[in-house]
C-alpha cells in the first residue's frame, strides 16, 4: 500500500497542472477576443474619421461651386459676356414681341 499514496499525489498534481493549463488557455482566448474587439473598434474609428474628412471636403467643394455659380449668373458678369459677344440690349421702343398661341392672337 505504500505505493498508492504517491500515485494519488501524482494524479492530483496532474489534475492541477491540467486545470492550470485550461485556465491559461481560457484566459489567452479571452484576451485575444478583447484585442480583436479593440482592433475592430480602431478600424471603425479610422473609417469614421475618413468619412468625416470627406464630408468636410465635399462641403468645401459645394461652397466653392455655389460661389462660382453665383458669380456666373450675376448681372454684371452676364452683361460683360454679352458685350464680349457683341450683343447689346435694345431700347424698349425698338423691342418687339412675338405672340405665340392658338389662333395667332
């Protein structure tokens, strides 16, 4: 019977080592999951930042286009372009209108 005691100790030691390994593996899996979540969150934040930058650029481009459009349709600009094409506005007494409609009225 003296040999039974050391064998029990050996089994108990093996169980405790196995239990320790299981806990280490479980803890490693848990930590790798946390790291994966942090990496995913970081990627999402980078995408959000890129989209915010694109939004700011588009707002600036829209403002620039509005400014260009405002300048293009301004009366002084249209008058200048008309003069460069040798177009002049006729005096009101020399202006005639063509009426279109049913019966020529």
